[in-house]
C-alpha cells in the first residue's frame, strides 16, 4: 500500500502540498516556489539532514519548524498550526522529495546539547507504566504488544497516513501516542522535548532511506 | 476537494482500461463524538458520477461505511479520445470534480 503511489493515501497530502507550494501567501505575494523554484531540485535531500540548527535563532528546527520560519521571515504570514492539514501537506511534500535517500545526521558542537537531551529522554523510564522508549523499541522490537508488532521506532517515514487515524499525522503525533500508551504526561507537538527526541531518532536512523509518506496500520 | 485520477493516457480502441480515483475527504460517519461529547454531523460523499465523453459510465452512492479518503476503481472500454470527468457531492453540499484526458488510437 505504501509503495504504490496511487494506493498510498499519503500521496493526497503530497499532492496538496504541491498545490500549496505554488500558492502565494502574505503581503509579499510570494509562494514557496518564488524563492525555491522546483521542489524536485531545491528540496531534494533537505529532509535527510533535519532536524537541524537554524543559524538565525540558534534553535533546533524540524521541517515543520523550518516551513513556519519561512512563513514568518520570508512571507510575513502567521505560522501554520502544528498538525494542521496545510503543515502536514507541505511537510510531506518537502520530505517526499528525499524519498529513497539515506538519513544523514551529524552531531556537532551546535546540536550536541539537543542530542544529549533527546537520548536521555529516549532512555528514561516515564509514565505510570514506568517504561522508556528504549525498552520497547530497542529491547523488545519484533514482539507483540496486543495486536501491534513493536517496530524499532524510526521516524524516517513521517508524516504518515495511519489507517487508525483515518488521516495523515506527524511524528510528534506518534510520540504523543506512545506517551499516552505508557500513561506519561502528553507533551505538545512541536515542543522542545519532542524536537530533541526527533534529532536523536534521526541520528539513530542514519543510513535508512526516507519513506515519506509512510502508511501505518 | 483534492482528488487524484489515474487512467492510462493512451489506449487502443476496444481495450479494457482501469479507471481509479482517490479523493481526500474525512467521510465523517455521524457516529463519532468530538472531544466535548457532541455528535459530529455525518458528512460523506454521498454520490459520485463518472462520465466518458458525456456518457455516464459509473455511479456510486456511498454511506457511513466507507473509510476516509475513499478510493474507487472500475473498468471501461476505450472508444474515442476524450475526457473522463468525475463529479461528486457530500452531505455538506460541497461539490468536487476532477478530469483526465484519454487518447484512443486505432
């Protein structure tokens, strides 16, 4: 279902993203395409190096965050809400341009702090169930949790279309699902903790090909 | 409403060709409550028609049992070059449409 572009419902979000890419926004009347031209060239490989540090603000941003920075800085319009149809569509469209390319994250002096925090969170026991991400996704992958087969917990296919959601969703929505599963505090999508976690997961997925848009049960 | 239509671009006269359409739509069943316990009103694409050079070749009436972002597939016989046009409407009264061109040889 994922590998057949027509059967993959996530491609509807990619198609919507392509339309948004060419739609002017804000007072400047500029679209993403005005500055970045063809996404198939300009955006190719970009998602393999995200989340990345934004030199302007010295903040860690993922693709969603980068798109909203472009909206603020270059289009002078309000940010898209996290998990909104528009942000999912544009993120899927940008990430899709790197489909098949390996994740390529390097840890350096700039992002080390975020990486360390992400790794800590990944290995820390949390919630009423007192489980860490690692206990499921490193120590028990391949085993069953109710009807789910636990995967290694990689983020290389996001945003995905999930049949249970009957909708597309971001990696941070998936994080919230896992936090809910262990009855831990539900952090908001786009939060600093989730970005750190996303960086750690991307580093952990080095070499895996991007699959956006993935399809999940 | 966004949709993707997939048909062969070219066909020989008399050839049986697959026609596929995927439409982005929540297909809200009418049975789900929102976060405040209020019922979300039913909103599904209730009817969809496909015409080939103006002649109706397919019609579907859908209800609550169809999943979100529905995909439909059927077959037709290629006859003449022309347009394959889809039109549909949902319970909220919103109409949508999409077309694809087919070139027939022989």
